[in-house]
C-alpha cells in the first residue's frame, strides 16, 4: 500500500461517517473528495506535508503552510471549521507536543534586547501592511461595539473614547501610554480630552509613524513619543493616568511584578491605571482548543504569554493598587478580528506586495484563528481599572459607571466618609 493510500484511508477512518466537505489534492494533480461539493481544498505540493498529515504533526503542517508547500483554499470560516475538525481528530500527542505543553510553564527570559527583537519581528513588518486592514486610527487592539453591526472605524473610536472615559481624562492630565503602538490613543486623548502625555514603544516603525502623525496634526508639543522599554522609565510619580493596551502580553509572567510595580511607581497618588489585555479562560493558564499555540509563538508573537484574569488581579493588587472595575470584552475581540481578516483578504494583492506571501498567509490564518478562539471562549480579554492611594487614604472614584456611557464631564466621586455627618 502506498503512503498516499495509507493517508487517505487514515483520514477517512479518523473523520468517521460524518461527511466532511474537504478536497485533498496531491502534487501530481490527483484529487480526492471526502464529501460531495467540497468547500475547502488542501493542496499538497510535495511528499513532506503528506507525511506530516499522516503523523498528525500539525506544528509541521503549519511550517509547510507558511513555506507554501501546502496551500488551503476556501472561505476562511469553512477553513477554520474543517481545520479544527482535522486538528481534533488527526492531531497526535507526540513527545514534542507534550514537552511544548510543559514548556509553557517554564518562565522565559525577557531581556530588553530579546523583547525589542520580538516586538520588532511582529510590528516592524510594514506600516503600509497594517494600514490595509486596521482602522483609520491604526488601533491594533480589541474594538468596542455598541452592536455587532458597527464598522471597524466606529468600533475603534468607541474603544478609544471608552478608555478615556474610564480613566476620567481631563484637560491638563498627564497620560502615559505603555506600548502606544502607532499613537492612536494618545492622539485621541490629546485632541478630544486636552491631555498631555508620553507614549513608549519598542517598534521603530510605530515610533516613526506616531511622531509624523503628531507633528502633522500639531500635537507634538503636547504628546511625546519615545523608543523605550517600560523598565527604563525614570519618572517617579509623574503621571495622572496610565494606559496599557495590548502590551502586558509581551512582558512575560516572571516580569509581572516588575511591570505592575513600575506602573505603581510612575503613577501619582490618586492616579488611575487601565490595563487592557488578553487573558486565558483556563484558571491555570492552560491552552484551550485544538493544537495551534506553537504556530503563534513561532510565527506571530514570539515570547508572548497569556495569564488567567486572576493572575492579573493578583499582580495589580500586589503592586499596591486598588482595583475599581473589571470589564470582559471577549465578544468584542472576536468581532474585531473578523473585521480585520475580512479586510486583509480583500487587500490580498497589496498585502502580498507590501509584506510578502508568507506574511500574508501567516496573518490570515492567525487573525481568523484568533477570532475563532475568542468566539469559542478559549481566550478572553479584560480591562482592569485600578487606582493608587492618596497620602490620606484610597483614591476617590465614581459612585457608578454612568460616566462611562454619558456625556457628564464630572461624575460625583466617592471619597472617604464624613463620619460626623453619618
């Protein structure tokens, strides 16, 4: 029996009696349909991917996909549905896979040099590439939808405003944005809320873009952007408000005390922090869903780590900050990612021209896979709002969340009780 026949018999046996609308095409043109009217086609351009598929080596199949030795055609939602089915039914727990799961719990070294290299790998692709599928403010984090029908520009404007309202930004406030990206939040806060501030990033291309944008709009006198590591900030108690949006995932679990401790040091007494980031839904931080995490670690976000929300809460509190509010945005990120992958697919030719075919293939499957993971509840995302105590006690904060959803510029604050009047 040839290896080709072995593969077909193996796949059929693992898929069971349920018809799977999949077509498998071999490098010599021979094809096999696992159901009538297949909606997804996997083309093997050499024998290598065939052997990986037979072994259930989905890490190796990911490598073959990136290299172009294996191509997948079809609507992205069908590709995801059938891909998950194949991973669940064909994937095997090899020794390498078992070791990779153990390795998730081994603290990784996050030196300044390595973090800068990891950030550069992901973000210094091409500003033109990201501009193709991000919104007009170049916001590369979860949007905020009033309904699922919002377009991506509207959702991201709503997210920027939601953050500003949560932070209760006022004219004259000094805002620090850690991991400021292309400067969207700082730009919005300066124009609409009259703040001054500082943004830091390790991405050279983000830094150049943000600087040029601020100068073009006359905001360079109000907002400074630095190419800097969060560990290098020396401003003691210098900021009224601090935002960290999609940043702490790059920090590494071993560095959480340093990171949140640094945030607490940089905040003025009475200051407010908003930390916005991805969280695991498993309490122990274990990966959920079928195999695939190693693809993201290798090709998308090297060095990233995602804790459970309870770990974030612990680290924020351990840094001496009082938690005031937590909001889960899981459905919002699923919707955001779906917008992004649709826009990327619509700009395929330009994306390949600006970033290359490998990068297009990686980002297409990454964005779609992440959308599926959030939609399935395998991952979530949370905004944690916290404050630094004043010299005489806890920082005042609003009685309700009404200020987050109304135009009331001055919510009534709940400070310490007047014991005599009570």
